[in-house]
C-alpha cells in the first residue's frame, strides 16, 4: 500500500522565480521524509489573490504507507 501527496510549485511559493536549484531543494526535502516523485505535470496554478493563475508544476509524490 502507498500514500500520495500532491504539491503545487509556482513562482512566489518557493521564494521568487522558479529555478532548478530551488525545485531540487524542495524535492530533496520531501525525499528525506521518504517520498519519491511519481509524476511532474505542468499546469496553470491558481494564485493567492484574484482570478486566473500562473504557470506552475504539480508534483505527485508516493511512499509506502506505514
């Protein structure tokens, strides 16, 4: 059995402009807790204020349950 977590990554959420280094740091943080990347999808992610969205990523992680 597995459990899953989906996070949204967008500019501003990780401290400004999205960069490979910032995304790598975030992925390594989740990996340290036992999560592994299952899928990465480009998507329009809702902003905090107002309608519309910004380009971002949806990252799906999985890890064994228990």
